[in-house]
C-alpha cells in the first residue's frame, strides 16, 4: 500500500481511547473509515469527527464478542466503500484484582472480548482480503502479551493468547504476500480504559506516572498500514518487559508481583465494580483518559497501583533493570563462548 488516500479502514473499539484516535488519524490521512463499538452515540460522534476531517465515515454499532455482528460490520464496510484495505482489531479490557476475587464469568468475558473478539474480526476480514489479494490486519496486544500482569490474570491470558494467535495466523498467510498481519504492544496509554475495566481489588485505580498519548499509538497503526511489520512495541517499558521476561522470567514475575502487592497495600479503598465488561457504561467517550492533562496541572491520582508499570514506577524500573542486567550477563556469556572457540 503506497498511500492511504481513499483506503477503506475498519477500526473496532472506536468510540473512545486508542480506537477513536486511530480512526481519526486514518481519516486525516484521507482514508475512508468504518468505526465500530457497542455504544452508538459516542461512536457516531467519533464518526462525525472523522467527517469533519474530510473523510467518509460510517458508524456501525458492534459487539465484537458476537460473530454475526462482526460479520455485519464487514458487510457494512463493503457496502459503504466497496472494499476493505485495513482492519484494526482494537477492543480490549480486563479485570483488576486477585483471580479468586472475581467470578469466572468476568474472566471469561475478558477472554471473549480480547481474544475471541479479535478472532471474529480476523475471520470477517480475511475472506475479503483473499478476494482482493491484499489487506492489512493489525491486532492490538499490549506489553501484557510479553510478560505476566499480576492481579490481571485473565487479561494476561488473553494477551498471551492473542500474541500467539497473531503470530500463528501470520505464518499461515506466508504464501499470500499481499496480506500482512501485525501486532502492536504499547506500554501504559492515557485512555478511559481504566473506567471501563472491572476492578474487584477493593482498591482505587487512579493511575499516576508517565503515559503514552493515544495519538502516538494511532500513528503507529497508520505506519503499519503503509509499512507492515510483524510486532511493534510502543514505549520503552514494553521493550523492557519483552527483554526482561524472555531472559529472566522468574525474576521478572517476582519483581512485578512484589510491586503490585506493595501498591495494593498502599492504595485507598474503592467499591468493587464490573466496569463495562458485561454492559456498556456512559463514562469515558474521549480518546484521552485525561491523566496526562491532570499531571500537567500538578494533580496526582490517589493510587499508585498502575504507576508500578510506568517508566518511573518500581515495576517499570524493575523491568528495565532486569533487562539491563540479564542483557549484560548474556553479552558476557556470549563473549566467553566466542573466546573459547577462537
């Protein structure tokens, strides 16, 4: 794909967060955009924003856990644009808290949304891509697909599974060079996602620390549509998580687990909530979650749980430190190995 001018793009999870920013970024580049999410009103508002940018845009209310609705999304995009050039599977959520503190139904819903929902998107897009002989699939994973996420076990399960699924699908399509499959692994992003996830920990989730703006991730999506790559990290903590867990899985798991337990102990009480897992909620309809803006005004959240995984947080620093230590040890070992054979 040489240009995005008049390219037909489908973006799921487009009513807020990364999905909304991604749809708008494609629209600004001249693409035609089909936006999908469960919430009709904010979805139509996002589509209107894309039209204001000069793009053709349609809003298709879609629950990605329902295969028939995702198939209807593909048909709607084809009816509007005549083809589909890029399909972005962006919907994602989680349950925060100890695994045993949430019913399995909530954990199951996370897997259905994050993993099965993406499978539904791929199943809808691939027949179109095969007929065309070309297409770009872009799956949103997260750095949680590279290293464990204590107190978000179902989220980690879905993201580990999504990375494996995406890599496997990519290899199946190796003999169809016109179809490319990419996976994106961002670190902590400033979105309303913290309002939409379930929280069974009994502790407040008011993140503090350094965030990636959703627009930065959106720009990565656009670059992948033009210049596909297999896996792309966004933010150095994602790279650190990948390296640290690959080279020292036990130490990485213990460091992140200890950091999370400490911050759970130090966070203020909060009501338990299912968030938007089982049904949409009205809150959080913008691309940004507002965390970076509040930090710029000097206001910090009351809880530092999520800060553990940011660049300044202890788990983020632990990941970086582990990555550097094990990387250095690996280099020393490699030099020793080479010296014995020279």
